[in-house]
């Protein structure tokens, strides 16, 4: 798969052709957050669902200031032809594929980024790219990477959640717990003393009692000021309750 990249390392620069024209990677990032998503091949079923879903979610990435690019080992003309299929399916929900799909037919970029899957080969016996996700910070260093096998499609809502965490923790001395979403309680990082944490967080923090007596679990409000999103099930339940209450009121009249 190549040597790959470690977290915190500067990601390799490259020049390439894409579905939207030539790209110079580091210049294109230009101080923004960015994600690079590789896929095994054009005109394949799982990849079509993924790139369609990515097109639908572009407003979410743009709201977060994140640039999006995809990549496979096909050429740019094949990308352009495939985009017509992606946009014609229900997976894109009528949204255009406006983000660049990078052409890497010689597998030079895939080798630099360590994204070739030795188990998946094309008809010519050449290795294909795996389903890799690289989240890159404004400083062009790698903040997160995830590798999926060819048979498993990605969950882009999870990637958005991770980006929320990365952006929050880059600005504030907090960590995000399991299943955290924007607006929920965060954890004070262990490197801060209680005194430092009280001075840093206006709302203070709550220390969780555990049998060991070690006060290492300290919860504080999301310092970004975001409010928790009500889960869809709760929204439906709340709306249902309002409807029932309204019907009861009408019957009582």
C-alpha cells in the first residue's frame, strides 16, 4: 500500500488533472480544512452511492469551511462520464457533483498516500485504491485517516461528526467523548489542572465520581456555544405530543 502518512505529518503535494480541471493540491487547500476521499473505480455501484451522498452533503462541508476532493485511478474523462450517472441516481438527491474528482491513472498519488489495496485488482491486474478518507487541516497536516475495504461504503455523517470534533478541539482544550455530536458535553483535557480548567471555562466543569477516586473525568459545556441537536426520534415524539395535545384541546371544546 505504500508507506502511508502519519497523523500530524505534512501531506504530500501533487499536481493532477481532475473532473473540474487541473489542481495543485497544496495551493488548492489554501489555508482551509480539506478532505480527500479515494474510491476503487469509476462506474462501480458502491462508489456511485458514496459520491452521490457526498454531493448531497456538500452544503454541510461548506458550512464547516471544508473543501472536498475525491480520487480514483481512472482518467479525468472517465470521471466526467461517470458523473452523469451519479447525478442521475437518487443517491445525489438531484445535487450536482461540483467537487473535483482527481485522476490518478499511474497511481502516483495513491502510492504517496498509501491508499492502494493489494487485495483489489482491476482487469489488468493492477491494484485499485481502497476507500480512504484523509482529513487535512489548514496547516496541510493530516488530522485523521480512515481506511475502508472495497465492499463497505462510507458513512459521511460520521465524517462530518469527526470534523466537528477536530475543529472544536483545535481551538479549545477539550476532547470529545464516545458518540459526541456538536453541542453536547465535552471533556477537559488531562493536561489542564482543575485550577486552569476553572479559569479557562466560564461554565466550569463537573467531575465524575469513579471507584478509583481519580478525578480524571471532567465534563464541561461545548465551548463553541453550539446547542445539542434534538435526535430525530425525539422530534417526532415531540411533534406527535403536540398533535395529541391539540386534538385533546379541540375535543374538550
